[in-house]
C-alpha cells in the first residue's frame, strides 16, 4: 500500500466511525452549520421559485446554476442535527430526535426533489421547473409543519 492510500483509508475510516456530533467543536457550531446550510439552500431555491411564480424574470442559466447549488446545499444540514444539538438558538423541535426516522425520510425526500429540480432547470422548461419547485416546496412545508417551532 502506498503512503497516500494508507492515509486516505485512515481518513475515510475515521469519517465513518466518528459520530456526527463529534464533527463539530460545540453544539452551537452544529446549529450554526445547519442553519447556514439551510439559508444557502433557501436563497438559491427561492431564486428559482421566484421565477416559477412569475415574481422574477425567467433566466434559464441563473435557474440552472441556482438549482444545482440548492441541490448540493440540501445534502449539508443533516449532520448538524446530531445528538445534543436540540437546545440553543434553534426552532428545531425535540421530535426531530425522538422521531428520527421520520425526519430522515423528509431529509431524503427533499434531496430527491432537489435533484429533480436541477434536471428540470437544466431542461430550460419553465413548466418543468414549476412542477419541481412545487414538489420541493411541499417537502420544505411538511417538514416545517412537523419539526419546526413557529
Ligand atoms: C421557501 C422557504 C420555505 C419553503 C416553503 C414552501 O422558499 O423558505 O420554507 O419555500 O415556504 O412551502
């Protein structure tokens, strides 16, 4: 084994055994991380949603780029919901940790619909984008209804 692949394996191994919460120095960092990831996601999704809703002029290139960033950002927040991150500057409800399978399902559904939005945006069809925006928005809403305090 080369030195490089040994280091690579050690790094990959470590990333699988570390609990998610240990990837942050303190719970506040995890909370900040997930909120910032969700903010970046929402800003990019919102830009595409504004075009779909006729509130912003349709720009196919901006829509495609924004959707791709939103899709990527949608992968990030979840590691910030580790154990011990339920208290602090957050609207996250405690049910996130007691009904984790349901929360994880919503997180996966969001990512699936975000991937479809990227495909729709790349197609350049505003009609396709509208359908995908509605599907993504539905996943945002159902998770907020169950798991975000008002
Ligand atoms: C957004 C945003 C949400 C969702 C939701 C869809 O842009 O910030 O929380 O869409 O409003 O119903």
